[in-house]
C-alpha cells in the first residue's frame, strides 16, 4: 500500500524541466570529443584484448589441467589394470604350480601303492608256493610213515577179499 501512495504522490507532482539552449559545438570541440572517444575506444579495445588474452590463457591452462587430470585418470586405470593382471598372473602361476605338485604327488602316491601291491602279491605267491610245498612235503612224510607202519597193499587185498566174500554170501542168500 505504501508503494501505491508513493506512486500517487509522484504522479500528482508535475516536474517541469527547463530547456536549456544547446549551443552548437565548434569544430575543434567536435574533434576533441571524437579524439577522446577514439582514445576511450582504444583503451577499451586494449583492455578487452588484454582481458580476452588473459581469459584465453586461463582457458588454455584450464584445458591443460583438464588434460593432465584425464591423463592421470588413464594412468591410474592403466596402473590398476597392470597391477591386477600381474597379481592374477602370479596367483594363476602359483595355483598351477600347486596343482602340478599335487598331481605329481598323487601320481607318485598311486605308483607307490601299485609297487607295494605288486610286492605284496609276489610275496603272497611266494609264501603260498612255499606253504604248498611244505604241506606236500609233510603229506609225503606222513604217507611214507603210514606206509612204513601199515602195509596198505596187503590190507587192501584183505579188504577186497572180504568184500568178495560178502558179495558171494549175499548172492547165495538171495
């Protein structure tokens, strides 16, 4: 509301301005004004060129800084890739080395077990042959002792004769 009242007050007052007669400037004054304007234009142009040069220089420096930041980023990324690749290669080589060692150890272990199995088999066969030979020898000894004590042939003939006698006795009674 205060703004409306101020506006009303100023519009209510009429300002009267005096018209001052303009004198025509002399040619010399015109030249001076033109020279002053030209001098101001030169100063403004020089200042503008200086400002533009400084701004251009600052823009170039900013572009250089931006390039350097970008190169630093690329360098860091490249370094990270190289580091990861290097570590991955080392880990892969270590894992492969361990795998090869375990594989070789496993193969050596299996070969050792096969060798032991063959030895056990050979030893068992040898002991079996020795045991069989020992048993056969003992049987032969026992058989010879029995034959020395008992006349098997005579007893056999006696048994055969008795069986014949029984057979004939059965035939007669039948």
